[in-house]
């Protein structure tokens, strides 16, 4: 299993996860399968995109998230 993280935002989480696992997203197809281990919900799209950007830069926010999920992430 691939130990990479995928961070993204979408208004339709179930559909987007299905698209990734069905290979419909060219950039992520080589890394199938995907398993949802965590999500955050936002009412405002700009809030969601701001959070996504912070996590994608793999800074302190990303490290804290990994620490919070340490028992959910495969070794």
C-alpha cells in the first residue's frame, strides 16, 4: 500500500473518492487505492481552500495533523 497522503478539497467527498479509486483522476491513478482516514468540513469554500493550502505546504499544520492521526496511519 502506498504511504503517501492526498490532500484536496471538494464539495462531493464520496464522489471524489470514487473518482480517485476508479482511476478517473490521471494524476492520482498510479497510487490507487485510496482510503479516507480524515476529513474536515467547511461551510465556506475559501475557508476550505485556505486550509487545504496550509496542509499541502507540509508545514506545521501538516505535522500536527499527522501526529493527531498517528494511530490511524499505517506504519
